[in-house]
């Protein structure tokens, strides 16, 4: 017994999660997670998966039959998309203008794809003309793009144009909406995106671990007619669908508690109304940005590509971004993060997603951020920021 470890009681600190995810989880979702388990083939569980599927179709704006939640985080959904769609030797086009576009390339390469990139600077979206040129040059069969790039805070607009280019070249379009679905407008069917995946812990206010994905019939046909089996047994959609589809049989154990949580989170999106959740994210993030700008700090993204769910706030000159991030957490319990890759030291990444996208959270952030910046020696006007954020919320009502 001498070496029995001493493990204290689990008491998480009180945080407001305003980084790139996870975001705050609604108490209703936490409660759903704490309810008793049932077996993964219990009629109750099967009904719950069906409810979740209906709600996911609403969330994705799709009628796709193959709509489900992958057992794992957003990266597992990303891997599901590429592992199933890409066969060894196929050419896969991915963006180079952010961290998650680059991750697509790593995953596609492990699936045996020959990865080529369409380039844009970090902080800018892909230009459809550049995508068109990349198609002419490389003839990819699969094209991935990121709708909301969390590393840069850029929203990829022109989605219908991107899918048009892909289809004109007989290719498949895969969209990453991990940080945007449920927070920012997205239309799977209307925009003709073949595969769309997301995550649960960003705009949906659920814990990580059950990640939405949808495939149209054309994409599923490609999966079914593969010459070589998917290299991942766990994420092979034909196997996974034996469980998630009609007449479920065992493939792997459904993550019961996280699926309960996702179902409750989706129920809340349906209650609020999808358009209303988009409006809320835009209104609350708009107030946050108005506050930051009024105190004298700008965003590192052009207005037409602003992604309300992830705001890249410029680090004022001579300010140590790490010290500000640390101070926000230590003094105010607010989590934001620093920039990555090409934007390291250039921006703070301030999330405004899901249950964190609420007026009180935005106001609290602007106030705490102003004081943390002042403490770090920045020449900012915190009072002006607080007033502007409050006004923006009032005006919008
Ligand atoms: C967070 C994120 C991912 C990865 O999701 P995990 O849940 O961390 O695995 C992928 N793409 C984007 C755009 C993200 O923001």
C-alpha cells in the first residue's frame, strides 16, 4: 500500500472558455451526460441516435441519408472524411492558409493520397481563381477546404463557387466546419458540398467526443466502390453505418454519455432555431469586436471574411501576448489563446462559440482584456471598449 497514489477530489477551476474550443457547456448538456447508461443496442439508445440524426440533418441543412456522429473529436471526423474518400494514389487538393488545412494534408497523405496545395497567405481565404488554377495544374479527385479556419479566424466565402469548380472537374468537395457549424451560416445541400464534418465542443456547447459528419449519395457511392478497404478499421464508414444506420448491429460501442450530450445540445439548437443561433453568434461577437476596436486594437482579418466564432485580435506593439493570455486566465478565469504558425505573436485568438457566445461573456471579456492589456503596458482605452461593447449589444436589440 506504500506506493498507493494520492489522488485528490476533482474540482475543475471556474473558467470561461473563449479560446478556439472547447467552449462552455450548457448545464442542460452536463445534466444529460450524467444520466444513466443503457446498452448500445437498447431500443432507447437506437431511438436517441435517430433523434440525433434528425437534428443533425437540420443543423447541416441537408437531406443526406448518411448523416451521423463519429466517435471521436473533430479530427476523427476529418480523418473519417479523408480516409473514406481518398484511395491510395489519388490526388488530393488542400489549402495551405491555416493549421487545419495543413492537417487535412497530413491525414490525406496517410490515407495514401498524393497531396497538393492551393496557396493563400495565413489570414486570407482561398481565392476561387487560385483553386481553379490548382485544378488545371494537378487534376485532383478530392478537394478539402476549411469553412472556418480556427488558426486564422478567416471565414471561407464563395463556397458554392468552390464546389462548382470541384464538380466541373469530377472531384469531390470536403468541408471542415468544426469551428463554424451551428455558429455561422452553412448550407450543405444548397451549396452542394459532398462531405461536411464538424465537432461538438465548439459552436454546439457540448463536450468533445461525438463529431457530426454528413455525406451525399455521390460521396457514399465513391466510398462503396473503393478498390482497397479503408485503411482505418474504426473509421470505415461502411462498418460505422452498420451501427448508426437503420437496423443497427454492433460495430463498436457507441460513446453513450457523449452522444446523450450531443443530442441535448442539438435539441437546444432546434429550440433556439438555427438562424437565431447564427444571429446570436454574429451579434455577440460583433459587440466583442466593437469593444476591442474602440479600445484601440484591430482584427487581423478583412471584414467580409470575419468569422464571428473566432476573432483574431492583433497583439498591440511591444505587448507580450503570452503574459496577457496568462493574466486573463489567472485573474479572470477567461481562456483565450495565442496565434499559431505564421500568426504566432501577431494575434490573440478569441473564440465566441456556443454557450460562450452570450452578451455577459462578451462584456466580461472586453473588460478583462482591457485591464490585462493595460497591465501589459499597451496604450489602450479600456473604458471606451466597455462602453462600445455595451452600446453594440443595446443597438442590436
Ligand atoms: C478544432 C478544430 C479541428 C480539430 O478538432 P478536434 O476536436 O480538436 O479534434 C479541426 N478543424 C477545425 C477548423 C477546428 O477548429
